[in-house]
């Protein structure tokens, strides 16, 4: 049972999805901070009203543009992504390398179909998967 759970957790797609979700959540925090502390006060300032707060920023027509909170969100984002990279991605990449699989690396080289101009064909392909025309062999790397 534990071996099956470990195999489930170490699937490449699951880790990629988890990292993508974490990045999206951290990025949403950054966007929320920008809108809450810069955009919303600018919009509110056009109508006037509101209480000013202290800290790094400006007060326009009683609305606070809290630049300090936005900079803090940027710092949080950078630190959070560094932690995700060094705690999740680097060890996972090393683990998968020991198993003989490359993850989070450069994509395999591809070629383009001369007939339909579709890209992403493997270098070894002899027929286009989109139009079915013959594709010349890719030159061997020197």
C-alpha cells in the first residue's frame, strides 16, 4: 500500500501540476496585492473619500496607494518561488534523474513539416502527423 502511494506521489505529471498550482496561487497573491493596494485606491481617489494609512506610499484624495504592501507581496512571491524550487523541484529532478528520466529540462528538438508548416514533429519522424505528407530526415547534429 505504501509503495503504491509513493508511486502515485512521484508521477511526473502530478509534480508538474502541483508546482503549477503553487505558482498560480502565489501569483494570485501578487495580483491581489496590486489591485487592493494600487489599483483600487487610484479608482477610489477619483471619487474622493477614505482614510489614509501609514507606510510607504502616497495619499491621493484621501485614498492610500500602499506601495509597501505591494513590494512586500513581490518579495513574498520571490521567496515562495525559491522555496518551491529548492524544496520541491531540485530534489524531484535529482530523484527522477536517478530513475533515468529527465524532468523540467530542455524539450527535445523538433522539426517543421515543409508542406503544412506544423511544428513539433520529432526529428525521427518521416511523415507529418497533421497532413500525412513525407517529411525529410533531419540533419544529424554535428
